[in-house]
C-alpha cells in the first residue's frame, strides 16, 4: 500500500472534473491538484510551450512526493512526448488513451467525433490513438475553444443562452457526419454535457475522458497495491499560479463543495 498523494495537473480548473471523479471513485485517496491559472489556456499555445509548462508542473508534483501523476488536460496529454513521460520515476497517465479506448469499445459504426481545444484537435493525437485500437474507425475532429472560457466563467448551465448558441455553432457540422460516439476531448467539456447531448438529439454516446481516466487509475492503483492504507481522512490540496480566490469560487461549481483554506498560490517563476 502507498499513502502518498495522487498528483493531478491542468492548465486551469477544467481538470477538477477529473479530480472530482477520483474523489468519487477513490474517496480515501489524498490528492494534490495543480492548476496553471496564470498561463491558461494551453489550447492556443505552441507545442514547445505546452511541453515546457507541463514539464515544470510535473517536476513540482514530484517534489511533493506523489505516487502517480495524471495529466488532467487533454492538450498536455496530446502533446507531451512518451519519451519524456516513460522516464518519470512514478506512474504517469494522460486522459487521451482512456477516452479513445472507451469510444472504440462503445461505437458500433466506428464513426467517432472528437471535440477539444485547437491544440488537441490540431495534434490529431486522438485520431492516431483511435485508429491504433480500431483500424476501421473514422474520426471527425472539431475545435471548440470558446467552451474553455465559458466554463472558467461559470457559463455552462443547460439553460444558458450563450453556452447553447456556442455549442450549436461548433457542433452543427458534426451533426451531419453520422457519428454515433463523441469524445469530450477537454476536461472542461463535461460541464456542457447536457447542452452537447441536446445538440445531437440524445442519439450520440458521449465519452467523458476524465471519468474514464479515473476508472483506469482506480484499477491501476489496486492492481499494483498502491492504494492508500491509512484510515486518516483524505487530504485534498490545491496549488494555482494565479487568483486563488477566483479558483476557490469556480472550484466550488466544479466539485460541488467549497475548498477554502486548501489553496496555495505558486509563482510561475519558481517552477
């Protein structure tokens, strides 16, 4: 057994959808969450910049003695090279592979849609991973960058007119591709689940890559005897690079509870 915390990082608050699933599926585990709120969003950054930011955060988490690292950011997951992640001293996973595996398993036609940030869609990583699992698959990508600032500003309720119009604008082309499965390829996007579902008349299976990642982590830690043994209550610690007060407010919407007192600000220069 291993009582060290799980390390989770994201460009901002979107990765809290992954953290929430980890808390739900593994309620005893300690978690350290890092949100790079000073440099969000990653989706419009260059590949080199995304890699540098992610590596800085991973080193920060390693200094806090985590037992596993989860890139709860599709953009970082799609960009970080395996040559780097496989050399890390602790197990690492992103969110891309688990969303892709679930989509391949659940799609009957092999026509799979992927929505994400511009960087995630531009990388075509989901397409490569999906086709490596299922050679008959056809993948249709669509960048939906405005979902990120809408989520960060709390504009994701099913009846929010701005969110609905944005979803309709982005997703209308995909409604003509006869897809039967859609990967929500950004950890912010599950917040728009009901709106996205309605755009497809509830006829498409939506894949939450964060939820699938939490399932994998639960299995992995159990199989490798790394689950927390201590009976102490779980500790959830949060680090951000800017605006801890704003993070606390938004985190309450993402997690369904307040996290006051458990958020510390880290300067970007110290990473």
